[in-house]
């Protein structure tokens, strides 16, 4: 048994080293910074922006010869697990990526940037950021993240398929009824010679689309105090029903699990709801794909409800170099950097960059109606700021919505099952309170 025990202990030791040091491998062997230079670590996930970031680091170091920046890139799927592993080991990076979707998740590690933001408001051009984006950056009125990217949910559509169907293109005053009517008209059944077209796609396994309908119908996920789930309200159920009926009643979306792979790119989907702006570079690589965007159709209660997502940077609350890290953060989110990020195919959180992007847009570029992306911001909402939102949605709510989409549950059943499960989960925290 002794060799076996030794083997088990050795395996556990290797596993522990892997967990605590895999993505930081080689860190202990990095040379120290040059004498008189302060070392800042910046962790981000692997992305097509790698060469851009390397140029930014080189320019920042040229302007700040007393600072050395070491950027560590990790796979996106492992980012948060490995960030927390570093933090637990006392090696949290000075600067790190964060989106507003992860704000509550990362808050224990984040420095309150409010004093720095207020002190340097004129320098960073705080008023240049859209007010909705400034609000999305905050938690309980305090700043913890400064933005680099912005994303807003939009209606995407294939202009060629609209022309061939003899339909006018979507307008900004569309409602749910317009979406249904046009999507039904655009749907073309498959034949032996034609793979067919679905009038509108449906995003399954994620809250982005169905939560939009819940909000546009007047519903919400949580009560105002965040202590109970409100998905069982009549308004929320109406939004869930609209999501389900895209396929089960109106049949302009594919049945659950049968949406064509890359359907919009392959022109098997005439429209996509709540599409993201980071799709743009991919769409524009497809020769002949004639696509554009429009505001999300308005629901029965409101046009507001599509997701507004922010991606940017936070600072380690325990960094030994708060001012130097703040200088790096300001450099990465300055207007000139925002212009370059926008040119990679995105929208900007800054109004001045948005105005330049709209004014200088190539008439033949896509999307043509880029102004719609910025107009949608005023109707967009960040996800609920709840400390357990991610876990609740993935583990409790989404499985019930998935069953509803499959026709196993009615919208009422899915809503009540989700709300009961969430409330039971939240009650465990009430019991834990002294």
C-alpha cells in the first residue's frame, strides 16, 4: 500500500502545483525589473487584440521609463478560476480585465476607483463617456471599472433576404408584432434543393434574449431589494412566452437544438435578435453577406431591456503601486486608444469616438446603420447587479427556460419553478444572517 499512497500523494502534489501555478508557470523565473523600475503585472485573456496590447505596453513604458509592465495572457475559459487562484496565493495582478457582468463576482478583489476618477475626471474625459455607460460602471455609486469596450444588443438582418421577399427593411419603430409578421414572411421551408431560411434565430442556453423580452414586457428577475425572484410575475411570464412561441407557435425560429450552425453567416437566418457588436469582424469577412442593424423591436411595456455590456479594467485593491497602475489604466482607456479599439470593429463607450465613427463611416461599410448601435444604448440595461446572479441564472433559472423552449414546460410552469428554486436558494442566505 505504501507505494500506492506515495503515488497518490505525488499526484495530489502535482495537481496542487498545476492549480496554483499552471497559468503562472515561469513567473518565478522571470527576471526582476531593472534597478529603479516598478513592476506592474497585467492579466488579460487571449484575444485578437494581442498585438495591439503589446504596442500599447511598449508606448506606455516609453512614456514611463520607471515602470515595467508584464502582460500575462490566459485562455478566456480559465480566466476567472485562475485569477482567483492567483489572488488566493497572494499574487493577484495589479491590473486586470473585468466586464460589468463580472463586477459583483470580482468586487472583493477590486480597488474603489472613485477617488481617482473624481480627481482626474477632466483628464480622463469622464463626461465623454455615455451616461448609461458611466452608470453601468458603478456599483452602489462607486467606480470600480473603467471601460475599453462597449457592447449593446441589436437586431441584425440580412438585406438580401428582405429584398427577395419583397419586404421593407426593419425600422426603428418596429414592435414585437412587426418582428413576428416579418419573420413569418421570411421563413422558407427546406426542400431537396433548398436548405431553407428561418425568419429569426433564437439564442438558447443563455439569458441574453429571453431576459430582453422579460424586461420589455415589464418584468424583472429580482425584486428591488434583491431578496426574491420576480420571474413568476405576469409580465415576466409574458416575456418568456414570446421567447417560446418563436418556434412552438409561430414557427419562424428553428425547434430547440436545431438552429443552423452559423446560420446568419450562412444566410439560413434572416434575422438575429440581441446580436453583439463583436460579431461585426466575422460578418465582414464573408464576401457578399449584405447585412445591417436596427434598434431592438419594442415590447408591450417598453423598448428598453436589451443588454448593455461593458468591458474594461479594474485595479487590485492590494497593489503596492496604485498610482502607477492607475496611470496604466488611464493610458489604456484614453480617447486615442478608444479610437484604435473602435477601428478593430466595435462601438466605443466614448461619445466623441462614436461621433467620429458615425461621421467618417465608409458608405459601403457594414453595418451601414451604425448610428442605431449608439441610439440603442439609451434603451439598454446592464444585467441585474446581484452578487449571486451568474450562479442563479446558470444553475437554477436557465435549465427551466431550456425545458420551456423544448415544450416540456409551459411559460407559467418554467417561471414558477425558476422563482421557487431561486427563492429557496436566496433563503439560505437569510438563514445564515445573524
